[in-house]
DNA sequence: GCAGTTGTTGCAACTTTTTGCAATAGCATT
DNA sequence: AATGCTATTGCAAAAAGTTGCAACAACTGC
């Protein structure tokens, strides 16, 4: 077998230690949520995470999940942005910092790479000293397909 | 007396007609909300609007307000974006299309002028054919003051 | 001015998330 | 292994919106 890399092969293995290092605790409920998150790709809403946790442990309490998500966000293990309807969309272990765009027509979503947002970030930094949280950036509008087929006017559709 | 301008001196006076032109109706409940909106500057949440309507008419029903806001948004009379916590923030009669920035430290908010977002809008249009809805754009991060005093790291604070 | 059409309202139930608080249970220490 | 400190949990209630549906009432046409 291989040697274990210095900083742990699986980043999830570091979580209990990082919690304890801050005086926080590693509980069964947190173990459940972490297991769910480890199996998650892309975006998930809080409600979806609650549901998935309940699938693993029917005794799951929503408020515990939401509070744990707050803790994990402080540790940088998850990040959240807001979907079309403003609902929180969680994002696991962000490899590269990026934002999101949402099409209000087809409800599709895509990543916005850092370089695409670089100009906005730079302008706000220079003109206002504002530091943009890129992972929280959600840009809403119409994707190519929806912009084409719909009226050339504006989009008024709302997410359901 | 003066001549009335072709397109009505007060834009609010046009609303009943624009509703009827679409086969929609001008009701007392809508009159109340419009009166509240006419007296509103800057941002308001849906809940605040419900409260203000209730001040004028205690019989106000929340769902009626929210549904009317949807209609008014389709007419372009209000627009909404999302605040720090994802809650809807309505914006009356947008003179110039603009976005918003929110400081997750002090909860302050400022307008983002179209030219500040121009580069982002242009990049997404060119690279993806995506049409950004600028009035829906909410950029979160730390303002100059909060970025300075806090740790140079990241912001983890959440709106209450 | 009356009647019909159908857009709106009021209501109740439900979803999603937050908050306060007492009871529970991690974890470091002894 | 027992103990204490206090972070977490579970629960219940509340806030903010949304949705389905039957009853109501604008507006159009006659």
C-alpha cells in the first residue's frame, strides 16, 4: 500500500480534528451530515441535505443540520450562495473559488470562473475598497437559449 | 393650469390603465400596495411591505401582497434582488438599472452602477451568450471598513 | 344598469429556516 | 474510569413565503 500523504488523503478525515482543535465537538449528528456532504456533488439546498440526512438517520432534526452547516461554513468545508429564489445553495469543498450564474428561463446553472469575474472584483476593490466574496456571487439572467427564444425584452419569470 | 404631458406626470397614475390593458384588475388591495410603494425609497423586503400595507389597511393578507408584487414586477414597476440572507429585497421604479453590493460585516448596502458591472456583463455575454439581469445582481463581500478591521481572512458572518 | 366572465381575494395548510431554552453528552483532565 | 465544563441537541414556536381552492368582485358587453 501507498504512504499516506502528510495532510491526509481524504480531506473529510481532517474534519473531526479541526473541530476539536477549535473546542468544537464531533457528534453522531455531524458525522451523518458529513457523510451526506461527502457523497454530494454540485449544489444542494439546506432542505435537500436535511432530507438526505433523514434518509441515513430518520431522527435527524432540521435545526441541527442548519446549525452544523453554519459551523462547517466557518471551517470552509462548505460555502453557500443563493439560488434563483434566494434559497441557500450549499457547495461542498470549493476547490477553486468561483461564482454561479442562473438562468431564470430554464432554471439552469453554471459556474463563473474567477477570471470572468475578475474585472468586477477589481473595479469594486479599486473604487470602493470592497472585497467580493466570489463563492457567494450569484448572477441571474437568461442563458443563450432562453434569451433567444423568449422575447428580446426582459425576463420576468420567477422560480417556483 | 398646465397641459398634462402625454405619458402622465405621475407614473403611478398609469398603473391602473396598464393593468386593465392586460386584462388585469385594479382592486382596493392593489391600491393599498401601490400607495405604500409610492411612499417607499430604496429597498424593502416583502415582509416590510406587508407590514406597511397592514398599517394602512389592517385587513391586508400577506399572500395578496406577495402575489401583487409578482404582478407589479412583470409590469416593471418593481424589481427584486436578494439580500444577504437571500430574502427578497424590492426596489421601486428603477430609474437606472443597477445592482447591489452587501457587506456581510456591517450589513451595509450600496448600489452598483451599470458601468461597474459592465465588464462582467460583457464577458458573460461574449463567452456564453448570457444576458445578465443587472437589477437582480447582489454582490456580497466586505466593505472597506469591515475588511480592514476584521481578520484578513474570510468572512463567515451570517445575517440574522 | 344588469349579467357573465374570469382575474383576485381570503383562508388555511404547508415549506423552509431561525431562535430560545432546558436537557444531554463530547472531550480534556484527573 | 469518573468528573466537570460547555458545546450541542431536541423540541416547540415563530417568521417568511408559497400554494390550492372556493367565494367574491372588477370589468366588458349588451
